[in-house]
C-alpha cells in the first residue's frame, strides 16, 4: 500500500481528499451497509456525506464491531471478496462458536476459478442459494449441466437383463425345477420343506396377461 491509511500520517492529504470527495455524485445504497468507521449500521445521509469518507480514511477500522453487528442483525453467511482470505480468518475469530458460514472468493497462491467455485460450493452445501448459471458462465464457460443418475426404480432400468436365457440353478446352490412358475428349489433342513424361487413376468409367461383388471395384471 502506498499510504498509511487510518493513521495520523494521512492528515496532510485530508483537505485535498475532501475536495475530491465533495465533487463526486453519491447514490443511496440499495442494500444495508455496516460501517467500519462506527461498527454499526450506516444511515443513508451518513454514506452520502463527503465528511464520512474523510473519516473513513483517517479513523480506526472497527472490523470486529462491524462483524458482530452483522451477526446481531441476523447475518450468518460471510463471503470475502478481497484478494485473500485474511478477513475470513479474522471474522471466524470474532464469531468463534457461532453457527455461521464463511468463505473467501480468492486465496493467495491458488487458482482464481477453482477458489471462487470452491467458495460458492461451500455456501451451496451449507444451504445457501447460489445462482449457478451466471457463476458458471463467468468462471467456467466450457462447463455444461448434466442430470444426476436417477434412482434405480425410477424412470430408467439399471439392472442387468439376466432372464433372457437359461439360468443354471445348480450354480447358485439351488435345485432346478421343471415347473411353469418355479425356477429353482432349495430344501429347508430343519423342516424338510422347500422354498421355491421364480420370476413372474408377462415376458416369460405371456398367459399372465390374460388376467388384467384396470390395466393391472392379476395373478390368482
């Protein structure tokens, strides 16, 4: 930095700075602003005054008070838009133990795109609303959206088709069965009974479709 901001070394330039600030056109903020000059929510008249910005150059930075005020106002998400994550670390220290989420859009020595997307992803997984369309268009224009795989029993069939041919029941530890519905038997040693296993399908037993009520195949 070229100047020792927020110190008495700024005094020689304050008069000239005020003249420049007085020549600017100010607009009322569209979102609330918490001031680092006071550590409290800033009023519109305050932010539209050149004198306020002169104080901003000279006075101490009340960062901790500002972060605490934001949290008192119900803010639980903090996103740092500076060149590094220094303020994110400081805010974490101020809000130690609070249920908040903090992220930095840039990190020194890290790729800008990866860091920004990581920060947005961190907020997204924390339940914060992220508009990904403009974010991806700006940060990763070559990406495209794809649908996640559906649940196995919804819309698409993901199971292998193993019923098209003959299945060797013996290789599965079962006994083959010459039966219209039962494909294999397994004996029950305790009772002497058997358990029959088979597949009911209008593909393998087309005659099942003879019993249809309101579009549903019924098996008596």
